[in-house]
C-alpha cells in the first residue's frame, strides 16, 4: 500500500505541473509576492492543526480540506517566485521554516485531537524532521537531495490529508512513519555515496 500511495502521488505531481505553472502565473499577476502566499499557506496549515486539535465532529474532513488548501498555497508560492523571477534567500528560508512549523503543528493537532496513539505521532514528527535535517546537512556539503526519497514533505502531508478525510488517520500516520523512515535511509545512503573526501 505504501508504494502504491507513492506511485499515485508521483503521477499526480507530474500531471499537475503544467496546470500549476498556469495557476502560478495567475497568482503572480495579482502583484502579491511569493512570501505573501507562503504566509497564507502557513495560516491554513495552522487552522488545520487547530481543527484537528479540537477533535470536533467532521474534524478530520475539515482539517484535511484546510491542509489541502495549505498544500496548494505551498506549491503556488514557488510558482509565483519562478514566474516573477523574484526568488530570494529570504524567501527560501521563510518557506523552509514555515514548512517545518506547519508540519509540527499538524502532528501536534492530531496528537491533541486524540486520533492516533501518541508514540506513533512522536515517531512521525521525529522521522519527518530527520528527513528535513538530512537534506539540510547534505546541502551544506553541496549534495542536493531534492527528489531523493519516496516521502518528501508534500507527500507526507497529502497522505495525512486524504487518508484522514476518509477517516483512517491512524493508518495515515503509520504510512507517514514508514515512508519518512525509508526516505531518511535513502537520503543517508545517497549522501554517503556522493561525499567526496
């Protein structure tokens, strides 16, 4: 099931790329910066986390939809930056930090909402952050890991949103644990093989 989810997400990403580029041009035409859309994405992610944390009726559906909207804006900010030619180190930094803040907030919401066993949430957060750390550490030694691994942040949160909406948040978190663990191993192996002494 894990690899089926990965296959579906990969195909979805490739299929949506041309559409996202067109949408990015539309958002760029508003004159609002990529950083603005990054803030909007974070806002929706935090709203999603709050809804998950409240444990209300239909919370998984509402939280999941908000998380999908957040993911949409997370893709849009990059497209806007490309279209306008206004990529910057500040924008990259904010985008990266907000991504981590959003991801931790989402898992915290899931934990507080009582949807999943606490140890699974802790494992999911830990492995997700280690995947990001592996990339940051590799960047320092000029080894690029973008696209390396089956479970990058976008895939992990998409699994949480979609499988959570269906009502199986416990399975969603287990899948995240598995794909994050595999991704961590893949990145460590890739980096180790490419380190030039």
